[in-house]
C-alpha cells in the first residue's frame, strides 16, 4: 500500500508530545502516528465491556446543550488554517 501525504491540524502540545515519543523510541513522527492509529483500531475493535456504567452525570453530559460557542466545522477550521498559512 502506498503512503499518502496529508495535512492534519493538532494542538501544539500534541505535536510536542508526538515529537518526544518519536525521539524517545527512535521513530519518525509518522511512525508514531501510524502505530497509534493501529493501536486505537485494535481497541475500538474489541467488544465493549458488559460492565459499562450507564448512569451518572458522565453518561448524559455529552447530550446536554450548556450554551457557549459551537465548535467550528471541519471545513471552517481548514479554511482558517489555509488563510493563516497564506498570510504568513
């Protein structure tokens, strides 16, 4: 399978963390991200535990509208990123 180049937007602290992991294990940033994605896929493929807690405030927190600014759409974030790159 061929490798493809792509652009992702990450918080600065995540990029620093990936760089530290890469340096620590003698890997490239791409290798760290690839390994992380594969591991996340393995975790997601596992069957959920039957002991999942369905009550409590955390189970409903994501469904509540608490006001505040709605997050930007993916396209808006990308457009803003490109605008900043072109103006630099």
